[in-house]
C-alpha cells in the first residue's frame, strides 16, 4: 500500500484553492499512517467545519465530518466506544480554538488517545477571511479591517499546559519534519497535537501583502524558529525576535492516557 | 385504607430515606402499593426538606400527596412549612426535642434525636427511631416488613444499630411517647 | 426504584454500552447509575465537558455500532440541539433522555414541567423528524427506554424519552423482565449505497470498522454520503425522505391507552398528567369521560383522535401552555381545551373534573 491508496479518488476534484497548503498536510498525514502500516478499516478520521475539515471526506476510511468546533467530542465518542480504532482529528484554527476551544482543552486534559492535527491558516478561510483567535496582531481580515487588536492563541502552549502527551508545531513548508511529527504523534499513547501553520493565499495572503503562494511560504519559513535555536538563544540570554514562532517538538512525554487500547 | 404520609425535617436528617424505606417496606415486603416522591430545593444540607409516600392496598394513580393524613416532623422549620396546616383529622409524630410547636391535630411526641443520642450514641439514626414509632402507632405496614426494608437501605455495618433504632422507636411509642 | 434509575436499567437491558453526559438536575441519577453499571458490563461511561460534547460523543459512539445514550434536562437539551439536528440528518440512531424541568432558562431545576415537547420535535434548525416517547410510570421509564433504542435503530433517528421531574424522581415498584427484546438496525444490503433508502425509506446501517468506508457529513449529501450541498432537488428529496420515513410510520410507532372511546368529553395526556387524569376518572365513577394516554408523542399519532367517534371536546392537561394541545387542534374540528399547569405542581384531579364538568 502507499499513501495514494488512502485517497477517495471519486471525490476529486477537491475544493481547496490553488496554492492552498491543506493538501500538503493531508499528504503528510497519509504518508505517516501508511508508513505505520495502519489499516484503512481500523482508522477513523473526524473533522469539524471549515476548509481543513473537508479533509476527512477525501480519505477512504470511515469518517465523520461533524459540526463546527465539535470534531473532538465526536472523536471522543468513537474512541471511547471502540478503543481499537485509530482516531485522527483534522481541525482548523477557528474550529479548534474558538468555537471548539473548551473541547480541545478537555481532550488534552483527558489525554485521550487520539491525534489532533490543526491546520492553522490564521483566518476563517472558507467563510471569506474573517479574523480567528490565531490571526496575528495587526493582520487584516474582513472582521479586522484596521488590523487585529487582540492577542493570538498559542495553541501548542495551551495543549501542553492542558496535559497533552505530544505537542509539535511545523509549517506546510516543513514536509519531512511534519510527516515525522505526525508519525510520532500517531504512535504516542494519549493526546497528540500537531499544529501546522499553513498558507491561505486567497483569504489571508491577499489582504496582508503576501499575494502569491511563494511569498507566503517564504514568510512562514523565515519566521519559523527552531525550538533548539530558541532554547539556545534563551540560554545565552539573547532576545527572541517578536515576529518569530517556534517550530519543533514542544512536548513529548508519557503521562497516563485515556482510551488506550490495551 | 390509603395512607398519605409526609416527612419533613432539615436536609441531612434522612427525611427522603425515611420515605423510601417506608415505601419499600410496603411495596416489597407487605404486598401493598406505594409511591414515593420528594420536594427539594437547591440545598444539599439544611433547609426544610420534605418527602412523601402514599401506601395503599389498591394501585395508586395520582403520585403526589394532596392531603397527608400522617405527618412525621423532625424540625421546627419543617413544622412551620409543612406541618402547621395539618387538618384536625391527621396524626402527627413530632421529634419533641427539635420541634417546639404543636399542631391542632392529634400528635405524639417522640424524643427521637435525644433518645438516639442517649441510648444508641448516634443521633443520626433518629429518622429510623421515628419510623419504628410510626409503624407501631399505625400498623400501616408490618414491623417485619419494616425491618427488612431498613436492612435493605442502610449502609453495611450499621444494620444492628438501625434495627436497635427501629425497636427503640417502637418502645418509646408503646410507653406512650413523651406525652 | 426511582424513575431515573429505572431508565438507566432499561438502557442497560437494551444493550446500551456507551453513555456520555453532563450532570444536570433533575436527570443526574441517570448518569450516576450508568457510571456505576457500564464499566462492569464492558461498556464506557464518560462525563463530558458540556451537553454539546455529550451529544457529539454519543453520535460518535453510535457510529461504532454501539448503542449510545445521553441524559439531560431543559438547558442541556437546548445545548444539544445542533447536534440533534446532525444526528437526524446523518441518520444516526441514538437515545436522548430529557427529564424535563421548569423553563425557560435556568427556571426551576428541581420542579417538573413538560415545556420541551415542541423543542423535541422542532428544536434544531431545518426540517426533520424524530421520535419522542413519554412515560407516566416508573415501569414505563424502563420499558420506553428499551423501546426508544429499538425505534432509534429501526428508523435511524434520535429517539427521545421525554420524561419529567415527577416521574424521574418517583419511586414505585418496577418489574424487570428476564430479557428484553433488542432489535438491531438492519444492515446494508449488498450493492446498496450507505444512504440509499430501502422500501421503508430507511437505509441499512453501515457502522464503522466493517469495511463500508462510509463518509458521514452534516452537509447535504447524496446516497453515497458525499457532500452535494448546492443541488436543490437532491436536498429537497433528502429532507422529504427523512421526515417521511418517520411520519408515515406514525401508527406503527404509536403506543397509547384508550379509555371510553364512546365518550363525549375526552382527556388527552402524556407523562405525569396522565396520572392525574387516571385518578380523576377513578374519583368520578358516575361519569364516563374518555382518556387517551400517549406514550408516543412524536410522530404524533393523529389517527387515534378519530377513535373517539362521539367526542365533543378534547381536554388536554399539560405542564406547559398547551404545546401538544396545539398539535391536536391541527387534526380535529372539535374544540381542544388546554389545561396548563406551570410551576412544577401536578394538576389536581378535582380540578380536572371541574374542567370536564364545565363542558357537560
């Protein structure tokens, strides 16, 4: 089997815009599940609402495309009712951290044995580019026409603090690292959270002077600060640049987990 | 004969449990029909709680007590809220150490809490003392059925204490209560 | 045994092995009993972070092929509404227990009401159909919970047990049968698509992990289960089918008692007020009032109304301002008189008799 075997070919063409990074994340995910030898009929993908959440429909497994923000509690039901399923959640930054924020916190607290992959495009892409809890300060969206005034969420810090066993952040540029992180997350008992910063040229880039895909990807690459480097800067007492975000494995531990198939 | 019994006291006295035990004695061990319901507020402890049970030899349709003919009152607040309006035809058992007022209807004073403390060293079983007195005063269920219902309902290890409490209630009643 | 405990025992007897819920008065005893019972039976109890999550979780549980249930009361029922619509649209068999309390809002947490009856039918957005049962005895808390599971599976819908604080907290004698009839959902037939209806308009069920590789979405979907949300005809056909599969079976689903079908003055009730009507009829042996007790409220079994061939007036005591009376009036020409009682106290039988006498 290969990663391609996991795609529902009869669903093509997909709805993602040209230049969207979500497809990359789906590819990396399927590469990871396939490399682990997971079986299509033992795996369930669950998603909420938004561009990211359409992903479950393009994959051949049994899948639930649920209501806005609620992918995690649906997934919790699947996992707790039948622990031998491998359960993976796709979510977006708005879906996961705004309307679904409380479910996310409690899934991390329970440390339930599912993997949550957040496609963080920093915007509500599907509904036309409204600001989300992850829209960076100053960024323009249709609901922040004068620039975002609020502070953005650090979803990885949230997940770590709430109790997730495995937390990593990468971008859609870091394909190899991302695939490896997902693979590690899938294997780790307990909740694994992988945040992927992803380009949305249509509804984010267009309004924020990042018109083409290449400039968005360059921006992600340039602003991504490896955790190891961040730690070194801290140790040396050097400042961390304001406009950088940390990528890498941020938490990796083995606390007691819920719903592990024994 | 249809008995409509109202228990009242403060939360934590086992007011609801009393009604449950009485209902169980009737329905499970005495071949009668019983329905039990309760009124309760937001408080887990304190407050004036009440609980009712209907016992009849015929099936019971209406589940709520409209006009009790028997009252078991274990606090002054409970008396004021639920007991003061008792009709003259009713019979009321009052825990005489805790209830200061007395009704217009026939009543029997049972120093249940005081005696439970003095004789058994456990005021917590005062509600069972009241049940012993109630059953002896009315014969509404057999004493044996009551014993079995008490044994079903109390925590393990407290069976003997509760049976002694039941007997104590019967003895107080047979001596004419506190009157 | 208490009504809420009998409900949980009914669920266990029906093979429910997944419960997700959030504590709320006056339904919490259902969750507490499930928390005690399920782990010993190899099932799972999970307390969720809220009622939205509870409803979501039981839908997830149901798709693994495990009978799944939640229990709540008014405010929680309101929070469940979006995902109840999801369950209806995705044809997910599941059971929701609502021990109704006084509303709106936080209202009367410890007092009974029947104010959620229309919400049960219409509470989520869009058109759909569900099944709602109403017990009036502790025995029926057991029996109708079992029945709710069978109906949910038979029609692939959310089925509600619309009880109330009076029956939920009532203690009376219950007899548990040695075995209850559990009818599993029909499985999909070879060559059929996952959302392709059979003759009864209900598709065969395709639980996860059996190789069906089904995609379940709350978007308007074709028979394959794939999103097709901009096709007007497809959407109309799908919604019509979801309503029709339940509505046209309303007489198969109907569960009721009829007393004195020849009467001119007829009481119609469900849930706790049924007990008041029955007492009123006992208290007035000289009068021959009719009585229709509905154990199935939705789909509304309107054909039963025709059985009262001499009826001049229908009197409908409810612990709301006439929610089902309004439904009854849609189907009959005779006057339908609501007898509302709010505040948590049950109708007094003598008051019901007085109301009846006014129409003699």
